[in-house]
């Protein structure tokens, strides 16, 4: 796990946009709970310490956007609403350019928005998810993120075994069924 990701997990989400964190890291942490909720219930969310991530998790698990109102970060609150309600109109209220386009691609099922994302790894994860094509995962620079991408897009948990970081490996195994 990168130093950025460890710091992210330990600190509150609102600090993300004031620091130089990879949007791909943010995306992975938002995406992992949303995928795992297809196989889990909201009790999984109780293991998440961060207040905002816990509420994103609950909203996705229960399909209830009321949990999003407890999220402090403006952009993540709107991303949460868009995902929980499957309503891309909430994406337009996101200020961060890359996160807004990722939201539009994911929630609106329009892979064309991925091309407007500046972050290289986030753009390729976005394309892989939106097009359900794991070939885009090969262009992701981070080894663990590349394997997480392949596992998620192909719905193949065997890729999880190639992830070096223990926490990410466990989240991968939980989320990919």
C-alpha cells in the first residue's frame, strides 16, 4: 500500500482535496465498498472507521441516500448521492474535475466521460469499469491497483492473490465474488 493510501485511511476524507492525494486512491476506496455491497450487507460498513467512508458504505449497501447527508466533504457527498440513487445529475455538483467525470461515467454509464479525466490511473480504471473491459487495467501503473482493477472488471477473485498489500488484498477478496 502506498504511503498516500495509508495516510488516507488514517485521516479524514475532507483533508484529501487540500493535499496532493491520487484521485485513483480516492476512487478505489469509494469503489471497493460499492462493489462489495453487491455481496455483503450493511454490517460490513461497521468495520470502517472513517465517518465519511462509513456513510458512503451504508448508502450503497442499503440503497439509501439519506446516509450521504452525514458526509462532510461536498464532492464525496454528491458522489455518494449519485451512486446510491443511480442518478448522474448529482455528479454535476461535484467540484473536482476528475471525480465529476468519473461519476458521470460510472453512474451515467457513459464511458466517453473517462477521456476527460486527467489522472492516468483513474482514467484507465474508469474506462475498464465503464466498458467492462479489463484490457484498460494493464495501463494502470500501480501493481496492486492493476490487479484490483482486473479482479473487479472480470469478477475474478484469483487476481486478488497477486495484490501485495494485505488490506487491499482482503478488500479485494471480500468485494469480488
